[in-house]
C-alpha cells in the first residue's frame, strides 16, 4: 500500500506539471458534477493518510521556511456539531506548536468570530497568544464585519492595512497579499473585492519580478466553487489577471470549511478546513449551514494548513492536517482520511 | 383575507365599491379587519427567505425570523429598512406605510434575496 501511495505522489506531481486531469481527480470531479457543481480539477486530489504524512515530512525537511494557515474559528458559535469552538481552536494551536520546524508565522483567513462581538475577539486573542509563532496576519470574514462597518475588526487586526483591511508584505523572497472580499457585498452577488482594492492590487504587483512567488489570501474563495451558495468572488478574475505573469501563485482561502483545490496554469487554489465546524460539500445539502457530525469524528473534519516553501525551484507545498487522526472508520468515505497534499512548481 | 385580495387586486369593482361604502358607514368593520392585515411573516430557513415574494397591504408589519444556526440580516437594497444581525431565533419587524416593491437581501450572504410587495 505504501508503494502505491508513492506511485500516486509521482503520478500526481506529473499531472500538476502537465496540468492534466488524473483518473481519480476526474472521478471526483464527475461526482461533484452530478450534484450540480461545474468544477475543473487539474490536480490536488484527496489522498490517503500515509501519502500525506510521508510527503508532508519530506516537504518540511527541505523547506526554507513554512507558515500555517488557520481559518473560520467562529469564536462564539456554540451549536451542533461543535459546542466548544474555543477548545478546537486551542487544539489547532497546540498542533501548530508541535510542528518540528516552527512556522515563521500564521495566517488567519477570516471568520475569527461568529458575531463580531468584542468578547469573541477577546477569547480569540487569548487562545492565539499561546501560539509559538508570534506573528499572525489576518483578513476578515463576513462574520467579523457584522457591525460598525468592521471598525472593531480593523482596530484589533487591521493595523497598518488599507481600505477594509487589505495589505501586502514580503517574507524571505515571497510576496504575500491579504485581500478583503467580504465588505460592501451587493444583493444577489458573491464575494467582492471592489474597484479601489483591485486598483491597489494592480499597483502592488506592478514592477515585481515574475520569478517572485506570490501568495494571495482572502476569506471567500477567489475562484468560483459553487455560485448557488455564493462560494466565489464576483470580481476575482480581474485580480487573477494581475498575477498571471508570475511563475508561482498560491491562493489560500477559507469560508467553505472544507478542503478544495485546483491548479490552473501556474496558479494553485486551495481552501482550508475550519477550526470550528464543517460545512457540506457543494450541493449535497439544502444549504451551506453547519454540517452535524458525530462528536468523535468532529476533529477529523477540522484542521490546519501547513505551507512549506523551498527556494530551490521556488515551490510551495501545502499540507492539510485534521486536528485528530482518524480512529477506525471514515464514515462511508472510501478514502481512509481527509489529508490532502498539494504542490505548486514555479 | 380572500375578500381583501379581491379588493386589493381590484378584480371586482362592485365588491370594492361595496366595501368602501361599508367602511364609510361602519368604521368598526375596518377596525376589526386590521389585525389580519398587519401580520405577515418571513421565515429565514436554510439560507432562504420564505416566501421569496411576500405581498401585503399598506400598513402591514412584516416580521423576519431567523431559523438557521448561522446569523443573517434583512436589509432593503434601497436603504428603506435594515435589520441588525439576527442570530438564531431572533426577529426583525418593519411596518410598510407606502405602496411599492421592496427588494431586500442578507448582507452577510448576498445570494439570499427576497421582495416585499406592498399594495
């Protein structure tokens, strides 16, 4: 079985380079198409635990630095399937602190809180204080801007950012851009970046060498996953047109509380698990409301995303890990685990 | 309610005239009729406003109730009314005093839209 897994890695990496669709990816894609989702899948398929673990270790070993993405903590949520979202966020932080090569920083891709309440932000701060990585970058989710036009959020987490909280920074040769697509949403639409932010982004990227690896992060996916549920960003195409010339682009999002990914040319899209509660796969439920899972399985559908960067080859490896390893069965899923490995080659 | 719809729609002029006469003669009839006119409800369930289009007479109060585990809002696209954030089971009411069509949406999940028609 282990050999098979390694074969799969090779097959998958090859597919990523050729932008081809492998058989398993295609089948997965077809399964979703059957439920109404039109989704082009070129790479990044859910794979077995052994595969993910083995690859994850290798990725960390040769990495020049790593950072961790967490998302959708929803502090203040207390309904099924997770009455204690503070505890699961704590578990996520413990997991980050246990990574052998400490990540340089953490990115939180929004929905820190459930209702933008000061007490919820306070609780989040308390838990995040325990993270070994001292630097944390944030972008807001729609739950963080429910009142006061997001002033509370901006005061706490948006210092030095522009507009509704967007900003960029460089770290060891990689250019990171945090975008906000949850403000001033229009009736009938999906996520939105808006004219002012797009103009800023174009300027921010102008003049940068095409060999600079780019990481874009935002709350709502910057690719259309499921319009019926608003899982996409209306003007993301314009934003993506600005990064097309770069050799390696990684797009990290949250919002949908599950792992999804695709590779389009040099751009790799990736969504992270929540630290609070899972949401259903597109079209598999009447709505995108919280998915109720048995208590003993909850931590298998929550998790963190570890991103490792190697200067040689300018590659980024994305490794998702659930908060808890699976016990016996995987609730009718043919795949033994929810670990996913994605890799982008610059 | 049935009588009201005929009257409101202007389907049967004799009925309309008859009712106007009735109101003029006996204001108590109108007063008795009002409670049923002024109560209308929209349930927010599974990220949907139900009913999607609600038709009410002038003066009706519409109450939105959030039955989801996720917060929603009910906000007029033209700035006529704006709820606070409605957590589970929380309600918002607005009284429509002018005839017209009032589109609204959830500002958190803008794919969620609805319309109140006031006649």
